[in-house]
């Protein structure tokens, strides 16, 4: 009858009590339940999948088709209708102790050198345990206990630093920023607000911020890209986005929190835990979002605008001031709501296409002139005379005239 709950440390929020968590677990028809995620990792990677193919993470559009042709991900893993959360994530699980012990006993028969360097880490091991069918294990695809939050589009946003059209035209509508909204907690708990799944309107007991969603993406931004003031943000107390979300949850009652992700290991083991919590409370207050952003987050319709305005990586390196950034975000949000997301993106794509076309002409002319200069200098250096330097120069000039 003993139930064991395991969760990752620094990227998990618990927003429900023990009774709710156990009650939701007992609804499952399994002895052990792992949280499910939208990404088939690492079993989509060679050599585990034995398939060399394009990286599906770079093309997140259409979750159901991302792993087409990936035998293990698409064919071996069970399908759950159109639910995109169908692959195992080992960062959180709950189960009866006896079945958990049965699973861990498997490790006793495996040499330590292999266990410590298991191909695909512990996530691959537990996924393979699930796929054997030998254990009473299932995935929480309906998020009764766990909700994983992974922004598959974060790759696109992080690697599009020179393309403002690509980022701003879709920004507030990006899926990763539209998975949650906040709701004031009316229960007797110490929480000021709880996070609600935007697609089910349910309050998941445990949130797992796996992957890059709403965690810091500062590590993907080199200093040379950043505005001077943004470099301080990179190494500051609020360099991770999670403290801002914690501040929204706990408000002024953070001292009542038994354990929160921002609490370091040293603090958790310190006999003066209350003093540690006071320090953490001060940090959370520093990272607290302003009232405008908070209001956006507490509305289902505008939560994506709030998340994106506050946390997009574009804030760090664009030439815009904070005021300009917010104005752009508002206009884009109103455009998608007024004209419709598809129409807005098509209009922005058209604008972007013609803008890039002009830039391509400018770059071509620059490259042509550069090549002509190089050829001329080489010709002079080697004292080349006659036909050789003239032909390529004439060809380049002809190209410039045509364009």
C-alpha cells in the first residue's frame, strides 16, 4: 500500500496536496505511472533508433508526423488518439513501492559501468522498461498527475536572432507560451495562484518544466549578441524564468512553502531553513513580474502574450527598448486576434519575403563589388595583364546591371 513519488529537483512545481495526487494516481489502471511528454527522446536518435534522418526537433509542426518513419517512436510506442504527449519522460513518476522495487531490481543484474553510462541516460532505460511489457507501467497522457511543459519551438526562436520578422510575427502565438494560464487559488492552501492547463482547463497537481519551456535560454545566447544591459540579466538572480513563476504562485506567502525549486541543496540541509526561505522570498520578490504581465497571465486569452512579452529571448538582443518591445508585442497580438492567426502570419510572411529580397540584392551587389576588388588586387599583385582580370569583372558588372 506504500506509494512512492519521484520528481526532478529544480524544474518541478507541486501545486496540489498529497490527497489529490494519490487520488488521481489511483484512477490509473497501473502500478507505476510516468509523466508523458511531446518529444520522443532519446529513442529517436541514432544508434538507439537505428535510423539516420533529419533532426525532427527542428520541425515541430504537426506533432503526429514529426517521427514518421522512426520505427520505435512511431510504431512501438502506444498511440493515444491525437494526444501529442505519448512518450515517456523519466523526470517524474508515481507508483506502488513493490512494483518500483521490481523495476529497480533489474539494475542489480546490470554491471555498474553500463548502468552509469546507459545509452540515452535513465530516460532510455525507463522507456525500454515500459516497452518490454513485463511491468505494470503506463504513461500519464491525460496529465492527471503530471503535466510536462516543453517548447518544441524554442529551437526556432533561439536560432533566429537575425530574423525579427520570424520571431515577432509569431511570438505571442507560439505554442510553448500558450500552455498555461494562472488562476487565483480559492482553496485553503498557501498558494496565491495555481497554473492551469490551457487545453484542458484543469489544474495539474505537478508541473514538470522539462526541455526549454520557460526555463532560462540565456545559455544559448552568447554575450556578443546581447545588449549591454542584458548581459547583467544573464548572470543575475532572475537569469532563470522559474523564480518569476514561483513568485506568481506564492505571492507573499512563500515563507509557508515546505520546499520550492529555487531552494538550493545547501539551504534545504541548513538547520536555519527559515532564514534560507527568507532569502529566497527576497529573491522571488526581485523576480516578480509587474502588474501588467501578471494580469495577462491570469487571463486564458492573453496568457501567451504575457509569457512571451516577459520571457522571449528576443528581449536580450533586439535594438528595441522595453517599451518598444511591449508595444510591438501588443500590436502583433491584436493583429492575430483581429485578422486571425493564419491571415496575420501570411501577411507578415509576404512582408518578410520582399524585405529579404531587397536585402539579397544589396548583399549580392556588395559581394560582386568585393569579388571585383579582390580580382583586381590579385591581378596587380601578380602583374597579370590582358584578358584574365577583365572577363570575371565584366561578368560581375553584367550581373549587377541585371539586378
